[in-house]
């Protein structure tokens, strides 16, 4: 006798519990529109390979200290209901398990996360300056530019713009760090400005020996009045100090004099600490970090480069890669060149080559093509997570192949003396910040081709040795109950339509939820993209599922991580089992409030196609909701 739904979900629940290390290893359970989210006491006890093969599971990964199992819209609700009862974790919210996740972070993870947050805020300025610097570096070598009055002037202004952010980078970092650690950002900006004060001796001039700084004494303690140009690590430390002092004085100073006295105390004490403790300690720390990296390149030579490029994407898996931005900024400040950037870039491209290798091995598998092609495309633009978590780490041998590809290309980076003039961008966009000296652009391209081809070849070899066979992933789609023709689909929202592979949400971009579109919305009205029946209205109102007449399913997901808003700013106008026509209003959401809460308004629509059906994309670009963006055939 065939098992019914409840029996199947109970069997799945028992398997999941077994494969995550037992009931005692589960701290909390919740779900979003598509994923079952589990917080474990020890993530290492989870058998990821067995979890991936659990019935109905479409993908498994760990993010934000949560084990996430992709089931799909509607289905995850049913599985969660049985799973939560079986594990006695009913009535937990996403907020509850996020709190559990945060408690699991060790001090190192906390520091890394905070450093990443600091640089996120100023990254647009750094990227803009780095790109301009790369462009002006090229144009400055062209006679047509140097000999033409207007072109020379434009290039000169671009050069000034490029140098702008780097000349005030310590101030920008101090501002962002103060904001991140809970202080008033303007106080961080003031202390950052003190670091660069023109009355202080320039740090680079002092370092070269061309300037002798003034020395003052406090209780006999000598203090050199030297600026902190290039002091990125010092600026990070000072941002923390300023924030903590600001919070302290805001609590201790009486309200009637707080506005006057609290900022005064914060700024003055921060200045004293800058010149007596934080500055000297930060200089030594910065010198130690950059000195160690430079020592590695000078003493280990090509081997040092290979080790770094071979292991860098493993570091991405741990999340430790976020701290490298601070090191890169310090390298540029100290040496004017960043040799880490091309190493990280070829490491990423090695993983892209491994994805292509896996694709070659499994070309006949439709699911593999759907997964590998967009994952590889992401690596071309500097995003490796879909490739790593969606393919390479999942099947194990590709991750090793990618690391070897990166290592071989790392040796070429060494011999070509390849470096960058900025940081924050890799792969195709990274060529814009490449140092053009020593045929930099040509060597950049060659290094990436080496990583790509080597990763591909190693993956194919390992796959053949392993006896990797083409496997067809079973789909759990319902059979089409009736023969239907083509179904024309419009965008559910107005805005800029792009392929879902370009989504900022890694899960949707990997097409684990199916093919479809992502839209940068102009307003918050969401309508039915075609005729169908409502199968899901998520409790937080940010996601709606539909069933089409051919058996296909559609999920409309408004915003990224907007489930955390718990319905605030969202209003639905349909119920489950309600029949709707193309253009009927499904929900509205306040896009200004979503942005204010710090979330993206990008809206995704993904398709889970019925048996034998295909999706043909027809339109990307600006739409008012009337353009046919796809056809289900």
C-alpha cells in the first residue's frame, strides 16, 4: 500500500533527524517560504551528502549558522508541520532561530562579521576609485590622450577623483566603524579627520626620512605628532574606541549637559588614545600583517602564491575571507600595489573551471545544466558562492579540482608580477583595477584562462577516476492533468526585469527554486502573472504561490530576507484555493519601508514546471507589467 503524505513527511522527518546527528543536536527549527531552517548544536555532525538525498529535498547548505534544506513553496509548510511535531519544536519563529544562530558565533566569527560590516558601507567609494584608477592608468599611456588638451584634462580630473577616496580612507573607515559599533558616526569622522590633520607630519614623509616630526611630552611620555595616512587598521581600532566611549559618556553624563560634554569627552579622550596607545599599537600590527605577506612572497616565492591561491576559496567557505579587505587596503597604503587581488581572482576562476568540468561530465543531466551554467556565470562577475555551495562542495571532488586550478594560476601571477591598484572586485570586472605595468592586462587574462582550464581538466580527471556517472535527478512535479497550450506570463511587478540567475539572492540565482525572473521594482503592487489558483500565502505575506492549469507552479517572493519583517508593510488580497486571472491584485508592499529596514526590494518569480513542460524566456528590461516575459510551453 502506497504511503500517504503524512507518512511520507514523517519518514522524511525521521531521516533528517538521523542525518543531522539526532534529536539532541537540534536547537531550533523554523521555515521561510521555501526552506526548512534548523539550528544545530554541532554542524559537523550533519551528514550533508545523506541530507541531499532525502526524498523531496532539492538542495542543502549551511548559512548564517543555520542548516537550510530547500523543499519549495507550499511543500516546506507541510514538511515543517510534521517535522516540528516530531522534534517538539513547534511555534518557533525565524527570529527565535536567528537568535540561537547568533549565540553560536565564536569571538573570531563575531570579529570577522563586524569587519565585513564596516567595509560594506564604504565599498562603493573604494570600487569607484579603483576602477577610475585603472582606467586613468591606461589612458595616461596613450599619446592621443596626453597630446590632446581636453582628453588630458578629463583624464587628470578622473585621476584626482580616483585618488580622493584613498586620501581620506582612514577617515571613511573610522566613520563606518564607529557607526557599526553603535556610536555617533560624525564623531568617528572627526577622529578620522584628526588622523589626517595637515598640522601633523605626513606619515609617508616621515617613513622616507625627509621629514622629522615634532615630539611633545605628557608627564614625560614622548608623543610623535605624525599623521596616520594609510592607517586602515588604526582607523578600524579607533572606530571601535570612539563608539564605546560615546556610548559610555551618553550613559554617564547628565542629560542637561550631555549634548555639550559627552561629544567633547569622547573626541578628546579618543585623540589622546590615538597618539599614545592605539596609534603605535596599530602601526605595529599593520606592519606585522603586511610584512608577513610580503615576506611570504619574497621568501616562499611562487610556492607562497600557490598556497594562497589554492586555499583562498576554502577560506570563503569558513567566512574568514571578509577580513582580507582590511589587509588589502593596508597593502595599497603601504606599497601602492595589491598582489592579493589577482590571487583571489584566479582562485575564484579555478572554481568556475571546476563547475564547467562537472557540467561536461553530466551534460545529459538537465538538472546539472540548470545548476552549473548560472553558477559558472556568477564566477565571471566575482561571485563564487553558487559555484562552491551549489556544485563544487556538494560533490566534493570539484572543490579540490578548483583549488588546484587556482594554485597553478597563482604561480603564473607570481612570475608575471601581477597586481591590482585597488580591491573589492575580481574576475571580469577586476581587470579594470589591474596594474597595467609589465603587460598587466594581458597577464591578467592569461592567469584566469590558466585557472579556468586547469580547474576544468582536473575536475574531469577526478570525475573519471571516481567513476562519476551521469545521474538524472528525479523531479517531484505533479503530472499534467490535461493537455494545454502555451501559457503567456507577464511580470508580477513593474520595474527592471532580469534573468533570475542575476538575482542578489544566491538561492534563487542558483536556480535551485527553478528558472524565472528577478525584478528591481518601481512600486509595491504585485499582480497575477497569468491565470491560476493560489496555493500558498505565506504568513509573513511576502511570498505567494500559484498553480497553473498545466500543473506548473509559480512562486512570487517579494524582497530578500523580508520574512524577518513578519508582515509589516505587506498586505495580501487573495486566499489559498482562490482562482485568479492575469492582472488580478495579489498583494501590496511598502518598498520604502522595506528599504528603511535594510532589506532589498528585489522580487523573484520562479517556476516549477509540470511534466514535459519547458520555460522560454522572451523579455528582459523595463516593464510596466504588460510585456510577455516568458512562455510556458
